[in-house]
């Protein structure tokens, strides 16, 4: 005896389930894996465009790595502003990690970490603002913008709690002509 072929479900009956599944997956991915952020200022020029007269970059931020390890020197991070920082998501480069002694400037105008000058080819329009020496406390980071002359960073707002870090900016995803990996 042959059985009747299984009845096909109507696409329109499955559509609400598919829509809810898509929304839940998107929220999970955004919450735990990756999220896009746009660059609101020129503080990371030329690495990231955020100026008014150019197209503002949109970056993809990976959120998983910092669940298992802390940010490293040179990482470009997105963090929630806390304490003296503006109450918004900000993007800067990690210069000092817990225990580091950060200072500016050596005889050649370079930022030093633990007495050694940093090689910073990404710095644009450095204003050579002297600071330090500053010892980065446990659980904190010292961050600076790549456009030192146009960045409000740890020199102005002090340390960033590692707990406020959202993730690491990994790739410029918009505008398309600037799409590139960071770091």
C-alpha cells in the first residue's frame, strides 16, 4: 500500500517562522560576534575617515576575542565611554596595557612605552603633546587617536576600563572603495 506524498507547507505559513529566525540570528550575531560602527570624527585619520567633508567609514568590530584575552598594544578598539569620557561608543588605538609606563615624548618626539619608543607609521599630524610618565593600572588601557592633533583621548580623559571594550575593529566595510583589513 502506498502512502500519500507528504503535504507541502505553504510558503506563507512558514514566512513568520523564517522572519523570526532571521531576526533572532541577526541579534545573536550582533550581540556576541560582530557589529558595525561608523566613525563619527577625524580622531583616527588617516587610518579611518570620520571627517565631515569625506565619507565616514563604517567598520566591522569583532567581539569574540576579548572574551578570552585582553586587548594588545596597537589594537584598534571600540569602547563605551565611561567616567570622564563622553557617553557614546568611541574608537581609538591601544597604546598602553596594564602595567605599562607610557610617556611623551623622547628626544625625537616619539611616544614611549616602558622606555622604548613606539614605531607608529599610522600617526597623522602629531601635535607632540607632552604627558607622563603614566603607569597604566590593572584593568585599564591607555588609548590614543592616530590623528594626535585632532584626537581627544587618554591624554584628556585618562584610562579606559577593559570592561568597557566592545571589541576590535577588524575591517573597513564602507565605503566600498576603502574596504580593507585593519591591523
